[in-house]
């Protein structure tokens, strides 16, 4: 699964460029334009605007308000990049092992490797508190477009308009947070044509209950990732606490007695990260020609460093595990998306759509006047983006978790010194709790690994920009990247969260006088990053925000409000069918069984990543091997949906999303019902293995409610 | 497996156009030109000219003369379109169920369906004699190029030269047959640059010993055909008799105790039917633009008739089984090949090769004078072929087995009335035994089915050529195709083999006075077919034979004798490795296990074609499910190789070829080591199921030699 937002902060910082949103900062100003025609099962719909017509027509099903609200409140956002759902009245939340992996890694030590070996707390007292996991439950949403747009004065420049919108958004969020105490995010939808205020209940006392071994959660490893047929038990269970007691989760999903069956209508409720379906051709071409090839190079390079580090020993390998997964996952997703972008048919389809839309706009004088210039404005802005791209990408402190923490810390202090309305997005008062959770997290650091990664990223900036580039000169001061990284990482005290807290509390004066070498480096680097971001805002983003809004409005004018917005890591509903598909000359079945796990394991002589845990071999005879294991549906999802529940008409839990097939990767740009598939763990296999291999009868009882 | 030559005579008659050779008449005059560079595992090598250099270099293995001779003599050609091998000293021959299917169908009745239900003779007295199966074992081969070429007088026209070569070939075959009593075929290799006399030991008393149910031999059916991973036990066992006793087969393959293992060097010894790797671009373009689209239409149409017929009842379905398989198999192969031909990259590669070869020829004055005109000559001939194509294809009596028998009978009588040297190829004295075996076979006919098929083919000719076409007019005489077919099939007595014998014995006078309506139709149709064949020979084939020979010689001059000829359904050796491959985003393992059979079966709810036989469900616990089931190798094969043994360095039987993956279909034109795979049944699963599910211990003992 392209859990793009699930990869660690450092790597996101490293990888996500155009999509400037990070895991924590989800308001994007760069969505695309709305497609005219929505195909059968296409769409990641907001709960405000579910596809009732399509559901009635194709399936004769009309979810009531109560059905929708229940599902919404049972859905959970994992703020470090995935989705989940409540599955018991006692705060039990299910997600994927690979969504949980960040916390599993942070909970692990050289002595206890929960990523590899899993974990099970047979009773509440043994549950493990996660160091910095924030869960969100969407409790309300409200259209605030009018207020945001009213902030823009007539005749304002694009840059001033962008500034004004940002300020209005921050004010709305601030007020809402103050009034309700709920996390309050304004989200821009439909290519900035609409702004919605989403309020979330936030949970930060989240405890690990169960995770299987990675060798069964991620059986097949990187080769099988983004493919089907699959044989994975990619799940993990957490329990949400408040006041040191499990919460009462009234809205939880009942466990289906049968699970998903071939042909069933099913729903996925989760948090797709981002899609580019509404991008203009000019934007897609920048992605294709610049962003993807360069990103693939960066990740490939960083993976080389990680593998070298991991080869040094067992502990090094353990430290590298989760980031390696994240980068391999991102690389495979990027490659699939890049291949989609280079497919002439895909681009031709997109071009045809755009030509059609532009022709309709051109044919109507009023529309032409209001929206006609938008595409050319974006083309011009994209030319600017291309010219700025390399500099803005490589003039950043990248690669290392500690360096990313230092950068956040520098900004945290700088921004807190300003009035709330003046701050960078992500540093408003209402946003600080989430940031602080991460900033002061007790999660372990791996300085030796960080040093290698930072050295590599600095070397890369040097390679890309040359020694005379002012950023490179400022970072290296004529020294070798490896030396700069060594001094910064070995010399920093930021590994200690209490030091970070002290520095944060010391204010701008303290920050500016800090001699911590990593802080010094981050402070210096941030000057460049801020300048580059400002330039991008003024010369690209502000123009594209306005133009995107025009295109979005043109679509509303022509097609009506019949579509869904690009994904923004906010709650969405998708519908589809449990259904096989044409695969490599034959047909893929809609589900796999436990038999298939053993087939693939023995076919590869039990060699990793095809070696299931020992317990699967020792107690094989206890299992009913006909038990459904994974299944595929036509639901429209993308990275961020990992861990989303799959529910049936009755709203029961029938499975959990953990991947998309390889054909779904082009889904970032265009959905294909014929071959695009969501891959999920079947509810039946979860019960089967919990019961027969993990002796987790109490957990099973809680899940199935008996 | 594209067992193109394995589909029944009627359908071959129907489908194979350009490749005029039928199963029985294997001398092709239309092979292509030799590729310059041979890729790693590429090649279907003659036993005279094995790839010793490549084997030594890559695998450090040098098969000795004895090793090669043993393998050659253990290899068996199934003359109705497949391959096999001796696997015991008592004449036991193994092949595929789908190669045996023709005979299984002919042995079956409304009461006993051996295709569907299989067969096992626990002792010799219960073995079933096949009605018209001819097996061949290649015992010697000899280069006769000089003699064939000497027959062409200097300055002869292309047409006269072709005629002269045919006469010389017939004489060589006649003499050899008279001298040795062995089947003697002259085969043209390397695009008619070489002619070889192959002598075969012929066996016609062949008895069925064992066949499993089709539901396990062809588990996954048409969807899984030409794909991998697979889970099939596609085998059948026959025993060869002479003088009513099993022969002593000294050269048989010993059963390997381990079977094929990942990474092993393995060999396939069998009879690939035909490839077009050496075709010129002009020839490929005719295939792409004319032959493939039209053939796909014809097969699709005929399959419609078959399915309609089969839907009438169980007995109708039984009658249609084998032909349906043959046509579905051909259709899937054609579609895969057609897709390959339309792949711009494939054609670009071919064009580049051809350009390179032509440039090298052009750069050398002597070569340029001798060979330089060949490509343009073929281009011109192909223009003629295109202009004649539709007429020559549809001016034939097609579609029905009985009509095909009638056509053969007409020709048999006509040709036998001439001196041997004057006859059409396929009707020389030396060739008559094979023809008579089929002509007078006691195998059952299905007149009701034949009537439908003949009606459809006649309707098709009418649709394609119009009512005024002389052939159509002669066939229909202003009547409806269905009426003509009804009268011909219901009125004919050819269903009775003794009637066919009498007619054959009655000579041309008897033939010409026969009032049997099918004979009348065939007699009439044959006038057109003969005229069209003559025109094609004179205006196309003779030119391309000469030009092909020139291109072949140019290749020898430039590259030396380092390559292998296009396939001609004669014995070839290919080498390769047991090896997985990149598949749809992940990797396919080099083998599957019995676990996978059950995975796929239950994933499809045991619905056909994913329902294994009852015994596989009832006695599942008896099986070791880790047993290797199917495996893939990099060996270069094509249709006709079905049933070929896979042997290891020790020359032991480790498996049996039954398919190629979907990526291998473009292998008709170009070999790709990365993705082209041979699919085989593992020797271990054969023993496992014979022993545990079929109670065939005596057979197992004979196979493993204990």
C-alpha cells in the first residue's frame, strides 16, 4: 500500500515535494481539477456528499444518515499516516501492522523487537503505551468556503489572496479549537473551490494490544507488496484510553459472522492521502519529467545507504527495518505511478478530457471570461516551478530523523514568537498539540543511522547543486558532507527529549544562541527553505490556487456537484464489489485461502520474505486451510487508506484494507474498474489465527462480541 | 500450450493458412530467415548441431554423443501433434493428457467418457488400443542439401525450381523408405538453405494405460491455459506394442529421484511445431494485417457453433469437448501471438535486425549480388499473397472432420492414380501409411456436430466471397449453406470406415462416379483448392523459397553456422534453467506445490474449471501438500513441444512440458529470456498422485524402476 504519508517524517520530508503537505500538515493548496464523468465504482467521497444515486441505481442500496454517521464515528485516522476503526465497545482499534510499524519500531529496543516478533497483551495491564501516536475521529464537518473567500479583497494579487486565505483559515481553526477543544482543520476540496472545517476528537493515550510477526503481516515482503494474490495477516490492534481507562466506544463495527463474500457490495471508510486526478496536463508533465525521476533517484540512493547500514549487524538491521519498509514501499509506488504517467494511453485520455472541458468553457462567453485563462496560468506557473524545482528540493536539510526534528524545533520556536495569524501553517496554536506530541516524543533515535543518512543527503545536495551553491556552501563550509554529518549528529543533544523541551521553552533568544551543532545547521538551512517556500507561494502556488479554483468552478458549472474531490488524508467513503479480475492471461479469484500461504511459502523453500512464522509451520494442522485469507474489491482507494475497515451493507466489519494491486498504482491519476483492486485481509482469517495460533481467545471474544 | 498442430485435422485445415503444413505434412517451404545473435537460453536446436559452446560456457556441461543419442531415441513424436518419451523398458510412453485427448475422445462413447473421467489399466490386458495414433522415433538424419539443390537446373524459373526440388525430395524419401522401411521425411531447414533426410521408426499399435480426469489434467481450464502459476497433472501414459507384445524400449528415461530443482540446468527434447522467428518484416506484416485477424474471427465463429451445440445436452457436450479445447487453445495462442505482433517494440526490434542484416549484405559486393534482391522479392511476393489470401482461404471445404476426410480421400485416389513423382506432397507412396491410418480409422464421427460446423464454414465462405464467387456458387448451387451441409452430412456413407476403404480401392473411376453427396462436394471443392495451391506455389511460394534460401545463405556467410533453424515439428533440443521470473509486479516462484491447487480450487468455490476430481477432495489428507506440482524453466519451446520430457544433466526425467506462460506466446517471433517460460508437470507430483490417489502402485514401480 502506498502509505506515502506513513513513511517517517524524515523520509516524507525527503520525498514529498510538490505535495508539500506532510503527515501533520494536511492542507494542500495544489489539488487538481474535477473530472467530468465518474466511472462505475470510482470515487473517494466525503461523508457529506455520499454517492447515493450510484448506490441506489447499481445496488438498490440507500445508506441512511444513521448508517453513515455510525460508520464515520467508527472510523479512525492514524495521524502518522493510515486508517483504522473501532471494533469493540472498549476502545479496541484495528489497523494494519504496517501502519502500526512506526509505533512498533519506537516501542522496540535492541532486546525486544516488536516489529519482527509481534506482541500480545493478554490483559489490559500488559498493553504498551505508544510514544507519540495520535488518533483522530471526525466528529463534524462544516462548509466554510464563504468565510475563507470573503477574506480575499477584490483586486488583490494572487500572492495577497493566498496570504489572506491562509490567515482566514488559521482564524477559523483557532476559533473552533478554542470553542470546542476539538482538533480543527480547514480542508480545501475540489481544487480550492470549497473549504471545509473538520473537527476531530483526538486520542493520544493509545496502547498496543496485538501485532503478529512481520513475516506474516508482510508475507512476501517487497516483491509481493502492491500485488495480488496475497497471503498476509496485516493487522494490529490498539486500545484507546482516556484518564488511564479504556474509552467506551459506542460507535464500533460489529464483526461479520461470514466476512466478505464474492460479489458483495462493500464500503471502505478511511483516509486516502492524496490523488492527482484533477491535475492539469501541465502539472502532470512536471510530475512525469521532473518530480518522479528525481524522487526515484533519491529514494534509491537512500535505500542503498540503509542496506549498507543494515548489513553491519542484527541491531543495525533492526534499526533500519521500518524506514527501509517505508522507502521500499514508496519506491514501488512511485515506480508504478511513474509508469502510469509514462503510459501514452493514460496521458492521451487525460489530454482528451482537458481538451473537452476547455472547449466547453470556451464555448460559453461568461465561463470563458471567468475561467478561460486558468489552464494557461497553470502552464506558466508550472514553467516557473520547473525552473525552481531542483534548488527548492535540494536546499533543504533532509534524510535524517534527528535533522527533521531539529528543523521542526527551530520553526516551532521561531513561529511561536509571532502572533498566531502570522505563523506558518502547521505552527498555529490549534496545531501545536499534534506537533508537540512528535517533537517531545520519548521514541528512540538511531544516531549512527541518522549520521549516514544525513551525510548522504548532504552529498546529494552537493552533487545536485555544486559546491558554489549558497545552501551547500553554508552547510558544508568547505568540509566533506560526511564530516559535517558526523559532527552534527555526534555533537547534538537533541536525542534527549528533555533537551528538546528545554530548547523549545528557551524561546527565540535561546534558540539563536544555541551552539548545538545540529540546531546550528537546521537554523541555517531553514533560512533557505523559508525563502524557497515563499518564492514558491508567490510565484507558483498562489497562481495555481486561484486558477485551480476557477477550473473547479467551471466543473461545477458544467457538470454540477456530482463528483468527489481529490484525496486530502481526510475521511472518505468508497463503495465497490468483492470481485476478481483479469490477471496476466487468466483471472484472479476474489479471495485467497490459507492454502495459498503454504503454496507460496514452500514454492520459495521457506526463504524470507516467504517464510511464515514458526507457529504457522508447527501448528498448521490446527488451521482450516480453506479459510479465506485476503480478498479484492473494486473500491477506489490510495495510500493512507491502509487499515481502513471494509464493511458490508449491514455496516459490519468484513475485512481490512492493506494494499492495492499493481494495476491500482496508476489510480493516482485515473481509476480503472476493470483492473484496479483494493486488497484486504479477510475477517475470517483474523479470527482463525488469533484463536488457533496466538491463543488469543479473550481478544476473539471481544471482537466477535461473545 | 499452443499445440497448434494438435488440434484436429478439420480445424487445422480450417486454421492454418500461410503455414500450409498440416500435422501429417510437415515439409514447410515458408520458414523465415535466421536471426544473427542467439540470446542466452534461446534456441530449438537440432540433435546434429547442439549448442555445445553455450552449454560449456554457461553451465560447464558437455553432453557426450551417447548422452545425446540416448535422449534422441527416448524421444517420441505423437504424430497428431505433440511429443512424448519412453519412461520404462517396456514401451511405456508419457505425454500430456491434452496431447492424448484426441485419442481419448476417439476411444470414448456416450457411455464411457475417458476425456473427462480418465482411465487406468492395472494390467496389460486392460490397455486400450488407440484407433489411429502414430508414434515416431527419429533414428537417423542426413544432410541431403546437395542432392536437392542439384536437381535445380541453372537458369530455371522459380516455379520450375520449386517443382524440381519437390521431385528430388520425393525421390529421396521414396528410395529411403524402400531401402530401410523407415518413415523417411526430407525436412527443409534454415529457410530452405538446408535439406535433411530424417528417418523414423514408426509405431501404430499404441495402447492407453493411464489418463487422469481432465479436471486435474487441465485444472483451471481455458482461463489458466498459457499462464503460470499452474496446478495441473497434465499427463497420460501409453504403451507401445509390436506383434501384440510390449516393445523392449532400451532407450528410456530414468525417473529422477528428486525431480527438477530451482536453478537446475534442464533440457527439453521434443517437437516444436513452427516458429516465425526468421520471417522478414513483409511476411510478418501479412500475418499481422491479414492472417491473424481473420483466423481469430474464424475460430471465434466456430467456437460459437460448438458452444451452441454443446449446450444441447450432455452427449453433445461430450462430443464437442476435444475440438472446443483445441479451438480455445488455438484462439488464446493466436491472440497472444497477435498481441506480440502488434507490439511496436517487437516489430521495431525485428526491423532493426533486418536493416542491420541488409546493410551488411549491401556492404559486400559479392553478397549483394547473390543475396541482395531477396527482401524485395519477398515483399513483392507478399503483395501477391495478400491479393490471393481471402480467396485461397475461403475457397476450401472447411470446418468439418467428415468433409476433411472426404477431401483427403478424393486426393488419395486422384494422386494414387499418378506416378509417384508427379503426386502432391503428402501422397507419395512413402507417405501413405500415415495417411491411411487416419483415413481408415475406426474412430467415431459426430455427424450432427459436423453438419453444424460445415454449415457454418459454408456460410462463412458465402459471407466472405459473396454468392457470385465460383467456389461458393459451385458449393451452394443457390441453396442455403445449412441445407447443403445437411444433405451432404446426412447423405454421406463415409462415416463407415469400410465405405472409405471401398471407395479408396475403387480408383479414380469409382471416385468420379461416386454419388455420395459429401464426396461430390469434396471433389468439386478440390478443383478450386488445387488451383489456388498451384497459383500460390507459382506466384508466391516458389519466389519465397528461392529468396529465403538466399537470406539463409547470407546469414551463414555473415554469422557462420551458429544458429538454429525455425521449428518444423521435428526433434529439437533446448536447454535452460529451472527459474522463476518477474510477474505482474512480483516474482513467480520456479515451482508450485499441491497446496496451491487447493488454494485456487477453494478460492473459486470449487466451481469448474477450478474443481479438482472428487478423489482429490476425499483423499486430500493422504497427500503431502508440499510436493512440487508444476515448475517453470527458461527453455525455448512452442506448440508441438507439449508432452516433451524435461531431463537433467544426468539425462533423467524430472518433468514433462505442458504449457508456456502468456509471455511466451510472442516467442513465435522473438525469444525473451527474462519472461519467456516453459511450464512443466513436476515428476514428483506424478508419483505422489499415482500412488496415493489412483492406487497405481504397479505403474509407479514401473516408472521408478523398483
